[in-house]
C-alpha cells in the first residue's frame, strides 16, 4: 500500500481516539449497534488507507472522516435495499443510552418510542440531527459535509426539533386527556 506521505502510527492512533465516538454515534442514529460497530471499523480502515489524501486546508479531520462515514452509510443502505427491500435499520437506535441495561422490556419500549419520534422527520432532517447530536459536528462542519449553507443547516435542524416538540406535546396532551 502506497501513501502520498508517510503515515505515522502515533498520529493515526490520536486521530482514532479523537473521532471514534463521533463516528459510532453518527452510525448509531441510523443502524443497529452491531452494524454501527462494523461501519465504524470500515470507516477507520478507509481513513488509514487514504490518510495521504487528507488535506487540512480543505476540511477538518472530523469533517473528512465523517464524509467517509456518510458515504459508507449510503453504500450500506443501497446494498440492503437491493438485498432485502426496505431497511429495518431505517430509524435510529438512540434508546440504548436512555434505557436501563438491566431491563430489556424497558429498553425495547424506549427504543420504539425514540424510533417513533424520529420517524416523524424526513431523511434530510434525520441526517442533520444525527450529524449534530450523534456526531457532535458544528453547524459549519455539517454545512460543508452536506454542501449546504450554515443558515440552511440551522433551519433544517430547528424545523425538525420544533416539529418533534410540537408533535410530542400534542400526543402527550391527547394521551393524558
């Protein structure tokens, strides 16, 4: 394997430690934990293979790495759609961190609740929310990654959160009334 410049192992270890949690969180918004782990490993395999192509003048390391992640996720969904039809992993699995690890029933109920909430968002809104809250990217980084203006990213994010809040409030009122 040839690189445009030597790849110091120490540098790659630092890059991995700094970004692995954000990459995994990005995937966890869209796929099961097992698939998120696999895609995270694939992401860093590509990072190592293509490290010589990274250009700090064009983007931050995190933005570059998450662009690789986004491409892998897109490829994953394309493969699944061809093989299985609609993906069962379409909705994020945020509930793992919200539910008690000791109570599988509570975990499943929380998972279904979160999936229901996020199903109210369109694909673009889910992607922006995943990048913002899962991968912890800034508005500017999301804008560069998705080729949008920062204002557009803010608009998409706030519209999605407003709609979720409104719908959840409506459901709570109608469920408790």
